[in-house]
C-alpha cells in the first residue's frame, strides 16, 4: 500500500513538472519559431494507434512507444520490431517507419525508430530555361533533372520501470530535412515521458521537444543561381528555426468481456506555438483532442474507430477527422490497417491508408528477466 501511495504522489509531481517544463520553454529572440517544423511526424505511427484516432499516448504498450510515449516500452516482455507504410495526397507523399525495441534488464528497455516522409521525382526545370532568350533551351528535355524533398528522423529511446505501475521514458531525436541539392537542415531535441499502468486503467504524458527542437538550415547558392536570374528575385537564406514543445496527455480504459475486450482511449495535445487557424485555442495555446476505441475478439481480430482531429473555422465551423481500422494477430505476428480522411469530412485532400506489421520475438532466452525482490 505504501509503495502504491508513493508511486501516485510521484506520478502527480512528475506530471506537473513535465507540463511546467513545456510551458516555460521560450524561444530565443534571434531565432524564428517554425509552427510546422516537425509536421511530418505529427500524424503518428502504427496501424492500431491510427485506427483508434491516435488516442494512444496512455495506452501504448508495444514497440511504437518510441514515438507515442517512450515510457510504454516498459510493457514489453520480448523484443519487438515493426514497419509501416502510408501514402497521402493520392500517393504523392509517401511515409515509411521502422522500429525495434529490446528489454535489456528486468526494469530497462531500449528502442530505436526511423521515419521518412518524402515527395519523390520532382522535376527541376531551372537548367532547361534560357533566361537571356526568355524561352526554353533547344535541348530543354535533356536538362530536366529530378529531385526529392524528404524529411527523416532517427530516435533512440530508453524506458525504465520506477516502481510497480510507474514508468519513465526518454527519447533523443535527430532530424534531417533535404530539398534536393538546394537546401538541407539538421535538427535535434529530446522527449520526456511518463506512464502509469494498472490492469484496467492507464494514463500517460509525453512532452515532445522538451528542450525545444533546433533546426539549422543551409542553402546551396550554386544550385539556385538560375532561380535568381529567371525570376528576378533574391535567394533564400539559411537560419535556425525553433520547434516549440508539445505536451501530449493520454488516458485509457481496458474492459475485459470474457475472451474479448473493449479498449477506450482519450488524448489531448497542448501546443504552445500560437497556432490559431483551424485549432481550438486560448491565446497561444491550442488544444488537439483525440478519441478512439477498439473491440478485440479473442486477441485475434480487432475492430477500431476514432476521431484524430477536431478543427474549428469560420467557413466550416467544427469539423472532425474520423478514422477506422482492423487488425489481425496470428501467433507472434500482427498486421494492422488504418484508414482516415486526411483533413476532415469536408476536405478534398484525399484519404490516408496506413498499413503496418509487427513481430514479437517470443523466444524463452529473449524474455525479460523477472525483477529482483
């Protein structure tokens, strides 16, 4: 009983500390805030989580915890690996994610995650245009080149069980962004997370970019020389952008129903970057709720639904983005599919399809060691 009370008090203090850190981190005056500097990571990963609307910060108990809430890695009993592919805008934007996690002791778990979002085969026609004649060059087609605009991220996560149901997680993040040979950026930050898990009730918090992510851009002037001549404009300049913290809070409830179960989740993100368009906000703080549910049949087939985004605008009023999904588990292998409207019921931006696979390496020698008394 004393241990439980101690854990509860610690959870409350630690959760408050995480929120205060997120609220108090402010940008430097000489640097600009990038409201969408890490947007390619905003939609989430894993077919199960995305089928449930992304309400997964408190519920996560698998290898995808490296993204949602690194403290959730403590729930793993065996090593796990996962992969997901998604497409948006009718396949124009592709997104790939891969991760692995390994219990290394009775209380510690490590995980690695890789993300890539990109638009490939973009045509570069700058060299095909003759600015002096103000028309295409005679051999224009041979001068057309292709390039990609891609964002990538690499995470290293560590989770530690502190006391029974209470877990702590930390994630170091490295970001790489490129626009062909024209420009590139490096970024870095880290996340801090907590999760409190009982048999039926879970609650979690993840402060993303708690240190404030720094992204430093550099421009290749040589590759853009024709741009300045053709369009009579000055070349863009490099610089440093700041991505402010986001506090992600989550809760969930698991209800056993004989051999089946019903899982409910509710998350709320608090962003401090001043986003007001299409967001529920009070001043510089915007709120992003998510809800989801899953009905699991004998731990083999799962049916999911949720709401991943709620927006508000003068034109459409309140709008929401629904999601749905299904999962199939056979022994150590699981495959999950998530479907969602990319930007709400009234949007014509197209649908998003997410397909993920997950493998649990349930080998006796790989099982997590039991904690010592």
